């Protein structure tokens, strides 16, 4: 009898430890403020302590100082026909993803349209940060090849995030929660006209959590500095398609090791909360403000206001 009680005690202890196990990721919101003048923010990058932002209905690349004030608005698309400072929905290029590429001659941004409506949103803009030069490329054939390779149904393409790591480009598609991996040199060769056809991606289906039975969808991505880890945001919106807005149910932050990327992968995710309550906001992107000690990162996250000023969060991420 004594031995039986001892065994039961050990089993209960093990179960208790398992049930109290802390999540792999923890996010603490530190501050919130309006990001004035940036409508429907959709992408963030931080270079040399300077924040850059894009908006899905804006023709500008915004350069923002450490007081979160706009220092420059660089046109990256036509500024004609703006209504209250934004491009009307039927004409917007839907810039949703921004990635930084480092080259011998300097750094540049690759800014992607979502591809959710062709041909208006099938474009990529390259911005040379040293010279300010802007080049625009049609991605109609590139996105058609992507949809064919990934076997995406009509309306399932919606690129929301992009990162570049180790000379590879990773695109994050919201419609089917896919990560699409390309060799950067193949994309560049195609854009330069050195390839007859666009490259095909390696395709990885990612399993994300849900809220009230509605699956979260990718909304942004950022590289962890000096790591092969990528952070992503995913939001839950009660909508039947990726063009019309719906009720926002919440957002997640997650992490994926790019070296361990595989199909049907279920990454570590944590729902965004503030003061113990879930935040029903649509987080559209994030950037790593600076790394700290002991697997901690200071993050900036931005929300899509669907027309008004966007909100900027400072948060701390801890992972195990």
C-alpha cells in the first residue's frame, strides 16, 4: 500500500508539472500610442535605429525617428488621386510586406503588393536606401507561377510578410498560411530579365491557432538579428475573403526556426494580451527594436486601423 501511494504521488507530481509548464513564448505589452500620419500600417523595418513603415493604402515609404515622428515620406507609387491622404480601395497597390536586402553597394528594401487583386496588387517596389532610387516591377507572371506551384485556389493569394536570410527570400501568405521560399538570386535574375520564366518556390504549410473556430492568418514577419529565427504576427478576422474587412477577434506573435522549416509545421505562438485581457486588434507587422539578454527581444508592433491612424505597441518578447 505504501509503495502504491508513493507511485501515485510521483505520477500526480509529474502531471502537475506538465500542467503548469510555461508557454515557450511570452509577450508583455509595455506601451501603446498612435502612429500619427501613417494610415493602415502594414509593414515595419528597423535599420540603424531608424524605423521605416509602409501602409497598404499609402503610396509612401515612411521614415520615422525614435520619438515616433515622421521625418520623411518618400513616394514609392503614384500620389495622384489621393483622398484624405490615402489611395482609394479600388486603386490601392496594397503594399503588405517589406524586407531588407544587404548588398555590396548598400542596403535596399523590397516591398511587395499582396497579390490579392490582379493586376493592381501584383507589384514589387525596390528602394535603394543610399540613392533613394525607386524601381517598380510587375509580379503578374511571378505570382501566377507561385499560385500554380502552391496549388492555390482563386482568391487564396495574399502576401503579408517577407524576410531575407542567407540569400533566401521567404514570403508569408495569409490565404493558406504558407511560407514560400526562394533563392534570392533567382528572383533577381528574373526581375533583371535574365530568366525566361519566374522561379518556383519551395512551399511549406504552417498550422496556426484559431479563435472561436476561425484560423489565424499570417500578417507580418521579421528576422531575429543574428539568428535563423523569424518572428511573425498572425491575426484573426471574421471575413469571407482577403479584400473585405471584418470583425477583428485578436492577434498572435509566433516564432519559427528557418533551418527547421517543414511542411505542416506547428510553431510556438502566443496571443497578444494587455493587463491580462486579450487584445482584439489586428496586428499587421512587427520589427525587432533591439535584443536584450536571456532570450529577450524588444519589439515594435503595428496595427492596421483600416483607414485611420495606426497604433504602435512596444513589447517585450521572451522565449524558451
